């Protein structure tokens, strides 16, 4: 079986298993607690907004905002990611796929991070000490490999904007054997599940 076919099958299986996961509320609470144990006083946080059966991030975001910690959420521009500072989850808007995103124009040109129009909308890039990127994913192994949704958005972004990364995962998403890692894949630095912290820094 070809490697890409095997990975596609694994992605489908893990999404289905995650959709059927039991005890989700307790697991999300454990991940929330471990996140703030690991990062009691984070700097700026770049974080996805959970969609469907992903590990919940909304309570993490609300707590960060309550603590006046700068939070940036992603918006898709084609296959490229841009992050914009958010002040409230209530100000986010669903995109065509139903994923909540910052409410900024779709036609913004995000290649120039110092463009004043971008800055007026709260455009942020991880370029400061202490910046932290929270990664979504479908499957992970214990040596840094992350399987996303197949578009490579975060890998391309992190190649251009390297920073400390932390993946959030349910334990059932973590593979005991190393997964195939492509040359373009950027390994995660830390992974938090409901049962453990994996720190590869």
C-alpha cells in the first residue's frame, strides 16, 4: 500500500473515532487544566477555534482573554493562514465550512505583515519571545509528528514563522508507533492530552 494511501486511511479512521469519543467533557477539562499547568503565564497565544470534534479550545481562549493575554485566531486566505487578534469569541464569524474565524475581509493581502491595513485589523505573526502556537490535528505520534487535514497550512506557516508549538490531542489520537513524516512536516514541540504531557523541546 502506498504511504499516502495509508495516511489517508489513518486520517479517516481517526476522524471517525474522534467523532464517536465518549467522555469528551471530562477529557476537555483535563486538557484545559494541563494546558494552564504547563503554561501558567503564556505570552501571546496563536490558537485555533475548535470545530466539530476537535479538542475544545474555546474555554482556553476565554480564560486567556480574561487574563488580558493577547490571543490570535487563524483565518484562511485560500490555502494560507493569517492570524488576527481577537477580543471576544462573540465577534468571530463562520466561514464557508462553518469554522469560526476573525471577522476581517477575505480580500486582505497578508504577505506584508507590516502593512498598516493588516495591522488595523489586528494582524499578528509569532515573532516575539514567548509566542506560542496551539496546533490542531487528527493524529499524532510521541516523537513530534502531527497529521493534520491534508492541506499543509500549519506546516507552511511554521516554516515561515517558527515558534514554540503545542498540539492538543485526545489520548486516542496518539499513535504508539511513529508515523510517516514528510520532509515538509514541522514537528510539534509539546503535546497535551487528557492523560499526559509530551515535551520534546
